[in-house]
């Protein structure tokens, strides 16, 4: 097993290589592809490449098929460029960045609307209890029960 730094370097190199090699694929099914990330196992035998495709689900499926058919060429070129004894097997995974971004935007909009509702409900309201719930220093200096006890001890001594 290799060290994590070496694994990260190889994963980054796989991402760069696949991104440049995808431009050379002459398959008409291949759409507007962006390679977003690559992960490689510790033994450097299997690599997962994440990509996005601009277009509808049919274009995404066609791009998936084009990448699967070019997998052998990509694997051999990546393995040769990395200089490894065994070329890593490649797996392509569609990375739905736009779907995730839309989901996050929807959650943020919901949080904003809830915050506005809380602000609307709390307008003109006051806190329960004293306006200053903390004990002030003036109360301690007035000499309460604590001062009497100290004086009683001095008389005993």
C-alpha cells in the first residue's frame, strides 16, 4: 500500500490526464464533458473518475456510453503516462453538480424564509424577566449576610 500523499498525487494526475485525453476521443456521442475529480485506491489499481455533462439525461447517457467505449484507450494511456506496473482500471461516475447546487440553493431559501418568519413573530416582543438578569457589583458592596458572618468570626478569634 502506498502513502496517502502519493495516492493524492496520482489521483490528481489521473484527473488531468483523463481531462486532456477526453478531447482526443472522436466519438459523436460524447457531449460537453468536464472532469471534476478522480479518486484512486491505495494500491493504485482502481481509479474512479467523476465527470459532468452539459445537457439533458439522454445526452448524459450517450456520453456515459462514449466514455465506456473509450475506457480501454484511456486506461492504457493513463497507465503509460503514470509509469505504473499495472494500469489502473477506470470507472466513470456522473457527478450531478448542478443538482447538488440546486438542492443547496433550495435549502438556503427555506432557511431564509424561516428566519424571516421568526423575525416577523418576534417584532415588538420583549424578553421575560428582569431587563438585567445579572447581579451587579453595587449589590455586593451593600453588605448583605456575607459581611455579618465575617464580622462574627473576627469576634470569636
